[in-house]
C-alpha cells in the first residue's frame, strides 16, 4: 500500500471517528484528548493548544505539579506543552477506562517516555490522565502517576542527583 493510500485510510478513520462522535460526548472528549496528545508528540504547539479552554488547568510533569497546577493557556504552554515538545515526549494513551455520566470527563491510562529517560534507569512511566471537557474543549488534565508500576515509582521516589552532577 502506498503512503498516499495509507494517509487516505488513516484520514478516513479519523474523519469517521469524528463524525460518529458528534452526538456522543465520550467520543468528543476522547477525540479532543487524543488530538491534543498527538499534537504534542508531533511537535505541533499550535494544534496542542487549540483544543484547550482559555482557563485550562493542567497537572502533569515537573512544570505543572499537583502543588502548583498550571492555570490558563499561557502557563500550560510555557510549563508543560512547550517542554514536552522540546523533550520529544512520546505519549501513548490507552483506551478510555471510564467516563462520567454526563460525558464531560474521561479517564485513560497513558504511557510516557522521552529521549534520555533510560539515563534515569527506566524506559517509560505510566499514569492515569483524568480529562474534563467544557464546551467541546479540554478544561482540565490531571496526570496521576501509577505508583504500583515499578518504573514509575522509581522515577517519583528516587531523589534527584545533587545540582551540578
């Protein structure tokens, strides 16, 4: 199959999913989430930000920790998305594991890696993304590390090396 044919088939699958989700809040939420994460992986800052509300709240990575969530598009762009793109972060979301009764939030397991993660003695980390939607856009993303996963626990529980090492 040629690249053009593959692009057509892949594009058709995405379009079909988008159209079938138009009456399905879960479908809309999942498409918005997957589009956002795919844009990060592809290095497309504008596309990654376009599906977020202006007052989005983000908890993920060292730039947007639970103790100091990023609030607003500018904070999310500067402290998470641009950094994730710069690190060439790879995010692999699994199937949605749950959806709220009103379809406004989803939970999905995600595996995350980036070049150089092996220097930390791990291959990837795992967690749950809880995503809340508002007016067809992502209003919040909260990444909760899966501490039952050995590699994830190692990253989160190992003290950082002293500065300058």
